[in-house]
C-alpha cells in the first residue's frame, strides 16, 4: 500500500508547515472568559509549576492574536505564582511575545533569545514544524468545556451515513483534552469500526517519530497508507485546521463535523479532485 505524503505545497520540514491563520468568527467563542475560565484555559497552576520546577528566571510567553487580549492578566497570574516566597534577587520575569518571526503556531525561539529567556510557554495551536531543542518549551493548547454526552447523542444521527470501515478522529487543540473520552464514545456508539486518533504528539513522538507528525498531529496509519476513512472532526465551525487537513489527506471520504460550542453535528461527503 502506498504511503500518503502531503503535497509539496505543505512542506513538513520548515516553519511553513503551519495552519493558516485567518480572521474568523471563531474568536468570539473565547472572548470574555471569566477568572475561573482563564485559570483553566491557560493552565495557570500547571504552567507556573513547570516554570518553578525548571528554575527558570526569564520566561517568554507567546500568544496568538486571538488570545493576546488575555496576555496582561495571564502574565500577572503567572508572575504572582512563580514569585511566591521569592526575594528581590531571585525574582522571575516574563516577557510577552506577540509579533512573532513566523506564524503564531511556530515556536519563536529567536524572539525569546533576544530577551535572554531560558524557557518559552507557547499558547494556542502548535504545528511542531521544527525541533525546539534550543530552549525549554511548554505547550498550552487551551481547555474548552467538556461536551461528551451531547456528542454521543449527535453522533447517533449520522451513523448510517458513514461509508468506510475506518474512522479517524481529529480535534481542534483546545478540545483535545477530551480526545480519549470522545474516542471511547465513538467505540460505544459505533462498535464495528476501526478507530484511530490524530493525537497531539508527545515529546517522545517529536524526538523519535517526527516524520509521522504533520499539522501538529500524529498521523494515523490508515491515512499514511492512503486507506479510505470517515473523518470525525471536533472543532470550531470555521477551524483553519480542517480544510488544510482535507487537502493533505484526500482519502477522507466523509467529513462529520461536531461543533462542541453549538452542540451540533454536520455530515458531508468529501470529494477531492487532484490535478495531474
């Protein structure tokens, strides 16, 4: 079976391997977060603990445009946490990165180095297009609310419209913390199909299996082998990830898009016309 490789337009070796950034209507979903939601979405406690455990003194905080309005509050919360019980001589300092060298999904090691930072916290979608071995990096993808029960109900509406023996689950990164539960729900509702997840890569995956990572996801074997699959996508209605994914992996015969915010699912057959 021939392994599926993304076309030359979507390179896998340079920072141009990223999800196209657009001004979409998705931004309003993350506007006006409450104080509690800010703590959860930006993983304030876990991020602060990571900084303290690494004994970092100068830390870059990289925000995409959509999350930049929260940068001041996030910076305050993190600095308060990491400087608890610290003296003036050991005070830790953060630096906000916004106008990045590449796209916001790429880790901007260059800008962090200009501020003599030894660590960088990257908020939002990450493409993992290039190794980040020059600086310690923590990826904070965002945590949107749970939606499992509603997803299970909606999934039952499109079972009869699935056309292959294989299902691939793809999720926008801020919903990916629910991926194991979503996959379990799919197996429960559709028990007779082979299910694979396009998972967010671990540090080990990035070091040892980077060739199987594309658009910030581990590519399932069914797609690498160009087998027909039904794609179940959980994400924002205008997610920039989905169209790039479909262009890169045309063996997705149906697209079943669950919107976790509106709690709705949309089924479409996908036809890709390749020009030779």
